[in-house]
């Protein structure tokens, strides 16, 4: 009986080492990423084959999607050159958004800081007795408690119509 219990305990301990959370901080396999697959536009026959551009390996073609431009268009923007000057109609918005200053290269800086943060957080998170979501563990200190925040805003006298009322 003791041997059976010992085997069950060893098997349970070893099975807990497998971290199969949905949000891994690093890829778990070398297989294809299903989120990188995107549908292409329908093929169209051109009116004149001589007017087609010369194929260039590694460059985009007429059927490639542009998700960034599609998102900008869906949100009511203009999918033009991202490095173009801001239109004068959006000047007030840009002024209000940059009233506390603008940090050049903020996206690169934040990406590097987040990569370093995740590297530091993942040192000892691989070894757990019970499986857990590593994403929540890594970012637990940065998580907003919705109920506590709503309570503080209500105590301050602010209306919170989108948050459920107290029971």
C-alpha cells in the first residue's frame, strides 16, 4: 500500500511540472503559429499583363493584406503613410495627447523593458508543484482590481454607471 501511495505521489508531482497554461511567456514548440496565418485577397485577372510590376522576392504583392491600414480605416482614420505629417484636422488631438511631452522611441524602449521584466520573472516560475497561469503570475503586481477601484471612485463621489452596483 505504501508503494502504491509513493508511486501516486511521484506521478502527481511529476505531472505538476508540466506547465500547460494558455498564455505561455515563451513558445512551447517549433510548430507553426496559427495566429500568423491570414487570409489573402481574391486573385484578380489584370486587364493588361504588361502593366504588372516586376515580381521582387521578399516584397509585398497585390493580394497581401495590410492589417494595420485595415484597423486604421475601421477606426475612421486614413490609411496613408504612417510617417506622414499629422493632418491639420487632428492638430488639437495631437496637442492634447502630447501636453505632458513626447518620448521618442517609446515603443522600442517599452518593448525592451517588458522583455527584461519577463526574463527576470521567468527565472524560477518554471518549477511549480501545481500548474498555474504564468502570465497572471508575471503581471500580478500590475493588475488592476476592478472592484477596489470602483469602490474608491464611488467614495470620492464619482459616478460609475458601467460597473455593477453593490449587492
